[in-house]
C-alpha cells in the first residue's frame, strides 16, 4: 500500500514521515490511496472537525476503509464491502424495513459525515452504528449466504466486486476486532465519500478549504459525473 501522507498528525511532511504506515494494513500491496482521502484526513485533523474523536474515511469507489485515532494517527487500512446499489441517498423509512424488503435501488451506503458508536440492535446484538437513522452499521463480514461470496469479494484485489451488502459496511473479522472495536469504543465520526454526488455538496467545508479554484473544479467534476 502507498500511503505516504495519510498518517496525519498536525498535517505536515515531518509527521507523515514519522508515522508512514498503518498499524494494521490489509490493503493489496500495489493499491494506492487517493489524494482526496489524504487531503480529507489532513483537513479533519487541522480543522478539528472530529473534535478529537477517532474517525474513519470510507472510499466506496476504491473499496477502502481507513481508521484514524483522535490525534489523526492512522490505525488501520483495509478493504470493505458496501451497498450493492451505486448511490449516496438514504430512502425514507428504510430503517424500518426487513433486509429482504429493501428495494435493490435503495441498497446504498449513504455518503456524508456521520457521528456513530456502539449500540444495541434488534437482530445482531451490539453493533457499531455508523448512522442509526438509516440502519447503517459497520460489522465483520458474514458467511451466512454462501452465494454472496462476501469473504472472497473482500479478499479480491479489485474493488469492482465489493458492492454486495444491503447498505452496511463489512470488513474482515480480524480488522474489526484489532482496529475498529478498540478505536471506536467511545464512538467517533465517519466520513463516507460519495459515488455520484459532488464532493462540494457532501463535504462543503472541506472543499471550500481547498480554495476557490479547487472548489469550482470539484463542483464541476461532480456535476459531470451525474
């Protein structure tokens, strides 16, 4: 994995060099992390947007989950599984539906900034809620439906087959226990990059911090992707 600048302390090159790698790195060896993810991580720390709480940046397109502690140190990076439908919306009332009742087009992992934490669920015990209102949680990959091949999809070096869930975020059991559980025991902030929505619409303050030129370029690029 190439992540030279993602270990952000006070967001400068010296700190990046001091902590160049994640404590737990499960990403494929030749897979890079996007500049947007690196810049967003730096902005979260510099602006104190997570208010000292640990945070995760989730890149659905690259199928990556990056976990940082409250100081911005990269604790872990791993592939993830996401909603089978490409999109960033949350359908009204989806939290009250059984999994089999969720229409295919609404099986999305919503984009945005969410404050989450561990809490009870009706059918899965204690889970890490990313967004309780839309019933999106992060949990270990399940093997209950062999035809879905979730373990194989997670192990694949390509992100192209990582869209399979009803909207929740799946990571390997090892990553969940070693990184996610201890990092988010007291809650944290989750930043999920959009599939199709403009970045300036999803994270306006972050894009504005990049300056008017970058903001305009990002807004135009986002509009072109619709």
